[in-house]
C-alpha cells in the first residue's frame, strides 16, 4: 500500500517536473524570438518599418526603446543592456567601445543638421538670425540629444555665442524639437534633415557647409553570437535596410 502511494507521488512529481520543463522551454523559445534595440528617436520611422519587415521575414519581434542618444547611452552604462544600440551620432559608439561594451560599430547612414521654421514663418533665414532676441529658439539638450551637441559645435564653428540667443527650451529628442516648431511654440530649431522632411509642415534652411557637421549613425551590436540579432543586423546593413532609410530622407553610407 505504502509503495503504491509513493509510486503515485513519484509519478505526480515527475509530471510536475515535465510540465515545468516544457513551459520553460516554450518560454525560452518565445523569448529568443525577441530582440531589444535602443535607438535615437530621430530614426523611429525607418526603424519601425524595418522592424515590421523583420517580423514578416523571420517572425522576430523587434522591441524598440526610442530616446535621446545620451539618455540611452547612460542606460547602458547603468546596466540596461540592449541587443543593439543605434545612436544619432558616433559619440556614444566611441564611449561604449572604449568601455568594452562593443568591439566595433558600423555606419549605416548619416544625419545632416538643418534649420527649421514653420511654413509661413520667415523670421529666421540663416544662422545669424539666431542672435536676434526677437526670435524664439528651441535646441537639443547637449547631454541628452545628439542634435544638441552638434548644434553647439556648429555655433562654435560659426563664432556665434549661445548666451546671446533667446533659447526658450532644450529638447531631449529631435522629435520634441520638431513638435515644438510644428505647434508654433518657437520660431526656429536645428534638427536632422530627415526629421524635417518627414514632417511636411516645416520650411528647411540649409546650413553652410563650412559650418555644418554631418553625424554618422552607427550600428552597435552589444550582444554577440545570437542568431536573431545577426539576422536583424544583416537586414539593417543590407540593401533592403538602406533603401528604407533612403525612402525616409536619410543619406546612407556606400
């Protein structure tokens, strides 16, 4: 009798172990079909499209965290590790390489800074108009937003003092700057050309080449030897991925 009871308990125990094993295996398979990508907010539109394409091709769910590159870079340093990091310029790629988070990074495209105003607002026509105190300006946060550090460098090259400008606010992403201008909350900003083109509501003013600074968009693979990550990288850097960037106003690397 006792042996029969023990045998039943043993069978139940084995059944529980089997259920746990199967459940954990299924969970692991589901989890392996997801990858996490940290990316600058200015690349949301092309990367969302690429994510949908990856889902159709490989059944891989691409989870994106879009923010200013500085905020995302600091998240990584704080221990929040994505599979891939695509910042708005190569500043953070260099920092992460130096600290051992990435071995190498590969450029996919580059951002070209431009001045934007709302269509119909002709108060700002050049960089020099940024010194007119009647013009309300919004710029990227130097520490949080890649466009912020670039605009700061452009002003220095052009010999313009930010302290003399009527800067109303600092945005943590390029998208935030675009929204402010679209809403007529400011007269001008410096953003990436691709974001300005995507808006359709903005007047775009080119910055003279002698002052302008193009920013390389690097792809940083944080997690190595993971099949789904490799598939994403291969698609992103291939012809199909680059065509998506071109469609949305980006200049891609040859």
